[in-house]
C-alpha cells in the first residue's frame, strides 16, 4: 500500500466541465485554477479585485456585509501567518472545514486533500523553496479517496494534465463523475510518466485526492 504525504487542503467548488474539455463528464472538481474555483478566492487575501467582482462574490456566497468582512479578514489572517498559500491551499484541515461551514449552503463545494508519494513530496518541497509556499504538514488524515489527478506546479499554482487536454494521449484513462481519474494509483503514476515533457513546462506528479464528509 502506498504511503502518501499530504501537501495541503482545498475548498473546491464543483463546477460544470468547460465545453472545450471533452470525454470526462458533465461536472468536475479541480484544485487547478485553470479548470475550477477554490475558496476563499485569492483576491480575498491578495486584493486586486476587478471592478464590481468583490460585491459579486459576496452575493454568490449569500453573505451580508459583516459576514463577508469577517470571511475576507480570516483569509487575510491565515495567509499572513502562513496557514494559507497563494494558490488557496490551506495547511490545516480545521481551517478548510471552518471556511466550508461558512459557504456550503451557498456554493456546491467540498473540502479535499491532495496527497503524493514521498519522492514527489520532496520534489514539490524543492520547487517551493523559491516561494512563500510551505511544504511541511503534520496532519495525516488524508480523507476518503474520490479519485486521482496529475498535477504540475507552475509559479503560483497547479496545472492539471487536463489543462492541455493530455487525456487524449492516455486512452486507458477513466474518469468518475467529478472529472477525476478512477484508475488504480499505479496506473496514474504510469500516465504521469507517459505525458512527461508534454503540455505545460512542469513536472507531472500523480496525486491522490481525498474528501471529507459525505459526498
């Protein structure tokens, strides 16, 4: 049995699959900002909102102004103290669950973990040395497996192999109803080797995606 190490937790929205991405089902859940949406949005703690977007986001979350202020202030606090990274990745499951309770009635979303094999954990940690991202996680509750992804880190976030439609190069890839790979993890690792050097200029890493609570 593989021994996985967690690289972080995300609060991911379940979104419609982009029209240009075919063959993986109607819905998807992704930690890649190219494909999905993660909460709290990056602008909550980094700023740089486009005109009207902050108010639009508040209304989407169905929060009044005071609730929204507290929500964004908490995101800023966690980012400032290193408990949230630039790609909306949370370092503690408790923080991810806290945000989930605030928005789950308004947004179809799930708390997920991303975990990798030890050698890939070290690879990611090496890439993160040049950024503010953190790679040391003490928590080990990796959640119930809901599928796998193949991810590659690029400056401030992950690309998925789906960003470049690389599933077209993997005829044996099978997807579940969340747009995640349902193949055995050993097969997913082999897929990552097969697409190395293709698509984005990243190291493709097989990742286990876990979920907490009912789905």
